[in-house]
């Protein structure tokens, strides 16, 4: 069922991703199509403007005569014929007027070209209109005239048209890019949230299963012991009454500890706690925590070594919480070791605080595991170790408490080669 749900989520995400990519592709295609249409519209307006400019030059017989005279004087010597400033101004005014009428605000330059020059190797129609506008035939003599040698053309040079089009589509491009960015960002955020919630749901399910399993054993033991106490044969046996009462007491204490652990992390997460900070000796707290775990480690054939090297080891801290933090790390070091546990606890002082490190020879963690190790309900996969108990709350609690003390915690680990947790606590927090 879980695999089906997981595959369904990924199918939905995949379809949504393809749909988003399709929409982005359509948006980009629409932008380029709009640019192409605008280019074609601009070319049409330029072609219309060129026709009006040609007609304007043709109508002005005096201007045409002066330009023809200049072409005759040039006699093909230079490709570009020099125009008088007066005629230059008239042509410039004519071009500007026709461009404005067609709503063309492109910058331009123009020149008179002698087509008889030997370097003239192109015709007006062989050039793209986005590069230039040619007024061919305007300055040619009439066909019935004897002198038909004054062949020239006026060429108007324009900048790259697509650059002009894109510059005038700036707001469309910017808005489209922003919309695409927001849509993509929203999609990525949604996917991340869905995957995080899916993972949290799986972890919560695991937590409930673990908790049910953890509570089942002491409840069954208490039930069995209480049933034994009700038997008449037991009522006359004081030793057995004491024994079964002790069993009930111990199992009840385990239940209380487990419930307390869950309630404690809930309070910490909600901020419903207060730190009772005092001048605490870190070495004393470390030794107290080691004393609590030492017997369990020795039962597995292991040992705890400690090197209290910090010269200045008094910090402002909550004794109970920091002791719990160190105990949690030691407990994990003991639990997640397949062979005899070898745990090393060290302290050292820095300029602004104390560092406590807990190193073990346990199963270690992969890089992916290390990313989630401080997440609530997350438990490291223990391979062939089936007797590791817990709810996945210990390290989440450790991280929250260290953060509350304005410190930080770092993990160095390699799969199969053990782990090292380093806690830094400032002298004053």
C-alpha cells in the first residue's frame, strides 16, 4: 500500500512537471512569435515609409536635379556621393517625417550611392530590409531622355531590427520571466513540501508503530504480573508478591520514562519549557552521564573512556537538560554498535566555550542519513541489529536543547566506521 501511494505521488509530480514545462515552452514560443510578428509589422511600416520617401524625393524636382548633378560630377569615382548640407537636411527631414507618420522611431543614417562605381556589387533588393532601405530608380533619368547615365540610389541604413524589437518588448519579457520564475518556484516549493510531508507521514507512522511495540512489552509484563498476584497460591508467598510487585514497579517506570520522553519533546517543540541556567561544571555532568550508561556498555563487553582536557569547563547551562543531552549521545553510541562498544568522551575548551565530543565504533551513517539525523521521528537504519529500541526523538531533543543554549552540534560519520558528535556550549548564553 505504501509503495502504491509513493508511486502515485511521483506520477502526479511527473505529470505536473511535464505540464509546467509545456506551459513554459508555450510561453517562450509565444514571446518569440510575438517578436516575429512585431518585426514583420515594423518591416511593413518601413516598406510603406520607403515608398512615401521615394515619392517625396521624386516630387521635389529641384532636389532631384541637385542630387543627379552630384552623381554626374562624381562619374562613378566614389561609391558614396557627397551631398550638400542643404540637401542632406531636406532628405533627413523627409525621412524623419515619413518614419514618424508610420510610427517608426528607429535611429537611421543615409547616403547617396553611385551605382556606376566598380565597387558597387549589390542591388537594393538583395539587401534585407532590416539592414537598409533603398530608394532605387528615383534618381534615374527619364527613359526618353538622351542622358540616362545618372544611375544612383539613396540608401537608408537601420540598426539590427530584432534588437530594436526586443528592446521594445522589454516589459513583456520581464513580466513573462517573472511569471515563469514564480510559477516554477511555486511548483518546486509545492513538490518539496509534498515530499517533506510524505516523509514526515512515513516517519510518524514508524513512530506510532515503534511506540506501540515499545509500550506493548511493559504493558503485557504488568498484566501478567498483576494476574499472578491475584492467584491464591501467590497470596501466601511473600517473596513472590515482592518479586511481582517489583516487576510491576520497574515496568511502570519504563512506561513513565517513555511517555515522559514523548511529552518532553512535545514541550520543547512548542517552547513550553524554561531553562534553569546555573554555573554548571561540564566535567561533572559528563561523569554523571557516563556513570548512568557504564553498566549497560560493560554488559555488551565494551567500555567508555573519557579524556577531560578542558581547562575551563564551567558554563551557564541547565544541568538536567545538558545531562540528558550527553546521556542521549552515549545511549545512541551504545545502541548503534554491533560489536563491543568502544566509546570515547573528550572535552576541550575554546576561547568562547567548551566542546564535548562523543565518538563510537558503531555502524556509522551515510551522507543521506546525516542530512536527517536531527529530524523528529527519524531513526537510522540498523541493518542486522533488530533489538535497537526508541522513538527517533533523542537527537531531535539534543539539537533543540543545544540551540536553546546558543550552542551548536556537528556530526562526523562514515558508514561502517562509527560516528563522532561534537557539541559546543558557550561559557555565557
